[in-house]
C-alpha cells in the first residue's frame, strides 16, 4: 500500500492561520475585521491564533467578509481536529481497547 498520498503534516494547520495570513496580506487589521463581522476582537484573535475552533457561523461571517468559502474553513477545522485527536495518547489508548474487544 502506497502512503505518499496519505501524508499529514507534523503540526496540523488550524484554519485560523489561513485567515490570519489572508487578512495580513490584504492589510486588514484584526480590529477592523472584528468590527466588520460584529464579533469581539478577543474572539477573532483567539480563532486566528488557533485557541478557538472555526465554527460554521464564524466561517459564514468570514465568507461574507473575505470571500473565503465557509465549506473550506469548516472542512479544514474538521481535518485539524482529527489530526490533533490522532496524536492524543488518551484517545488512542481508548481506541485500541475498543478495537481489542471487537
């Protein structure tokens, strides 16, 4: 079985990083964006720094403001969550126990 197409990054990329790069490229401040989409600066900053997840509602706001498709951001968040979970030894241990029972 070839694994070249199944590679995952060592450190998963949070979708907030992509949004952060985009607003920096466009010269938009976090404060201006937070005001434009009517969310607190703190919430936006936490998403951009990977401390909060990108929710469907947040993704729709970003889509309206920046034109980045909400589906892409939500799917990226799901992949990020899975990659983080796969590295969590507690989850892996539980999964192995369940697999052994089956």
